C-alpha cells in the first residue's frame, strides 16, 4: 500500500511539475519522498530557487506562507491546513502592535515562526541558524524587541552580550518541555555522548550557564541544520539530541554509524506529524490546500524575510 502511494506521488510530482519541500521534523516516510529536507531557512532558500510550477510544503502553515511570500507566482500547497505552530500563535498581530507602541524607536526582530501579518510588522526575520548574526548586524545603541521565542531570545542576548533586548514571553510547547533535569539524566545515562541542544529548548539558558561555568565542551547549542553539519564531521559519534525527534531520521542518514539518543521520547510536534503520505497524495491529486498571502501583507513581509535569507 505504502509503495503504491509513493509511486503515485512520484508520478504526479513529475506530471504536475511539483517540488516537495519537507521540514526536518516531518515523519520519515514524508522526508524520504521530498526533493529537499531542511530547516525553515534552508527550505525558504529552496523555495526561492524553485523552478517548478507548484511548491508542496510538508511542514507547518507559517513555512508555507513564507514560501508563498517569496514566490508569489507559484502555487504553494500544504497537505493539512491544521498544521499550525504553538510558537507562532504565541505572538499575535495586535500584541506586536501594542508592544511596538511602548518602544517606538526599537528594531523589531521576529523569529521565522510567526504569521505573515507579524512578519509584515517586523524589521528583521531570523531563524535559529542566523539570529546571532542578525542581532550583531544591528547598531549597538538600538533597542531590540525580540520575539516570540524567549529561550532563543535569551540565548541570543547572552551570546551577543546585548543588554538592550526586550524579549517576548512566547515558547514552543515541544522545546519548552526540555528541562535541565532531562539533560542531567541523559548525561548520567550516556557518559560518552555529546549533547546537541536546540536554542528553543527550555533548558537552554541553564545549560549555557552550566557549560560556560564548567568549561564543558560536550554541550553545543545548535539549530537543526547546525546539528546535521556537526554530525557530518564525525562519522562514529554518540549524541544526545535535544530537539523534536523527527530530526533523528535525517541524522541517522547523514551518519549511519553514529548513535543518537533523544533527550526525551516525548519531544514530538503534533502539528508536524499531521502530514502523512496519504495527505501528500491527496494534496497533489486535488492541488489543495493553497496558501496565499494577500499582496498588501506580502509587500511588507517580504522585506524582513529577504533580510533573513540574505544574512544566512
Ligand atoms: S516544534 Fe514547536 S516551533 Fe516547531 S512547528 Fe512544532 S510547535 Fe512550532
């Protein structure tokens, strides 16, 4: 049955001139039928370069919106419209407008995990792979409003040494669940392993303080693409992974001889897991569900997104 679905997907993909992009947190079967698998930034870059007529986005809604903003002439499809994001939902347009009123001269830096409307009210968009670089590019005397992820924000603030950053108290329900105790438990269980920790994790501040204070070299805070690059360097390593566990599939492909342990088996994003092979096939057959951003929003949102892609 699965084989049949995969061969139908491949046939339709060719016939309808479609590129399939899948996020690192998608289920393994969906990652395996994609033309490209990556993080938000990598997939935005691939969307921008795509020559195909249709982009089928296997990820969550804000990612498909970003692709639509970057490629207004293409048809962007998502296989399930319910694939949202708790982090993106934690900063609504009106909340951002109110926040900006309190700091009228501040530069607004928002994570890519936001709606198109929120991006349209931002000066810069960032991902976990380029947030530090973007903040470093902003003049030191400028106040920064950083949202919606408070853990990524506090990580950026610490690494850049910036004191004039105000953080929005938003979080991703998956990464916020990772606590310092989970890392401690895994440390005792996997004595030789290195720890690759995503900057959205709830433990990130305490882990960084720990690592700095003790001079530890076995914990590294990395974006998902950073994790892939790190693992590629060492073909027989042992790693504890603190991010959504979908990434393990790609890590194992990149380094089949290494050992990977999720910091917790519960780190799973229910939104990412809504996309299945059956839904991908349905989406291709019926060319649904189209994600399109209104021109007036797009014209504003494209500016911070382009800055994000340029400072990659
Ligand atoms: S893992 Fe968190 S940030 Fe990523 S899509 Fe799911 S809810 Fe959003």
